[in-house]
């Protein structure tokens, strides 16, 4: 994990300003993104809790705070929960959101978890793959698509609930959110059915080759991006929890190295930095300087991933 907190921005002032292009995204850490789309706001996989774990005392601990408190968010129109793993469905966050009225759109079967956390059943919308939901009082439609992953929060509930990717659609824009996924040819079908996309948010971190096709990693994220038809690429699922054995910054460093070959247009904002994908974005490696020694060790071959490691909790 980093030797110091990562650089972050406070987005509160910018959130009060109009979105000139109609589409703005703020990465708040891991897979949590506030998407402002034609006047409405959608929050993906909100996680404000201290650990991605069933325990308050053990399990992957957050090494980077969220740039803003949950109570500081502007009014939301919808919340997406892609699946039930602890780094995407967070008990602490859901308990804080239980008195709100915002609808929570999630994958089939996850609603039972939400109800047990105190979320009113009328706020929960469960979707199977290729289903859609029009958010009441808005012009937003949320679509689900396939992803290559798994589910479960304990030893006896493996794959009892669904995991999904999501498309956020307004009359003028479409945003793809991968949730958690490994490589799948169905990304091409998602493009055919629901694209093209003005912003593509793909997971890039917490991966290992021994885990098979349950996470992308940077190289497969670029391949998925191509299948999805391209569009500005915002990497997520990194920079917050230590969920694998690779260095914390390895996903984005590899992505930065490989992206020119695929002609992917990367958007790599600081945490809490609102960006409009339609604007030109100059990628600067803002995360460098935190771990000079770690990067030196990687150059010297000292931080190579082992050939095998335990199956991931997420």
C-alpha cells in the first residue's frame, strides 16, 4: 500500500457548478464514482466503510480515505450496487443511506442483503442481465449487462446472487460501468445493444493471472475497452484497498504503458477531481512520488507477483 495518502481534491465547489457538456464524473475511490449526467446524479458502488470485510477488525483495510463525507454528497437520483462483494456492497455505507429516499438498483438477489441492512424494500430494484429500469421522475434508464465474475459474502452463499455491469443512459449520453468482471466476449454484445458510450468505467486493479477470468487487470481492460467500442476510459477498482499482491500502483502504471498501443483515451483524475469526458484530458502520473522505493524495487525485479495465490475475496 502507499507510504502516504494519495493526492485528492475536494469536489464540493465544482459540484455546485453547471456541467457544461452534460456529463461529468468524479472518482471517489475504488469503484465509487459520482456520475452527473444531463442534470441527474448516479452513484456507483458506494463504499465509505473502513474495511472490505465482514469484520471491523480484520480483512482488507482502506488505505485511502474518501475525499468527501457521504453526507456531503449532492442529492442523488439513483445508486447502483453491481454485486454483493464487500468492496462493492458496504454495510457501513448502506446503514448511513437507510433513511434516504434514493432508489438503489442492483443485481438479482442482492436486495435481500440491502433489506437486512435497513433499506426499505420499495427503494430496491433488482435486475437480471439485459433488463432495464427507468428511474422515476427522471429521463434516466439503467440497463444491466453480463459480466464475468462471482458473488458471495460468506462460506455458504457462493453465487447465490447475480453480478452485473451497468449502462447509465440519458437522452444525450451513455455511460458504461463494468462492476467487477473478467474478460468476456459479451462486451461486444453490450456495445451492439447499448452503445456507443461517452464514458467507459472499467476495473483495472486487484487481479492475478492465477484467478482466471474473474478480474480484468490492465491489459484485459484495454481489450474489453476495444470490444465496447472505445470512448474515454476511466479506470476504477484501484487505489483504495489492498486486495491482491501486486504493488498498489501497478495497474495504472501498466495501463499508462499499454494504452498508446490500443489508442485508448485515458482519463486518470485524482481522487475527488470532477472531469467532463468530452473535454481534452492530459494524463499526468499524479500518484508518483508517493512510493519511490516501491517503484525502484519493481524496476529491479523485486516485486514480481507469485505464480499462485489464494482465491480473492472479491
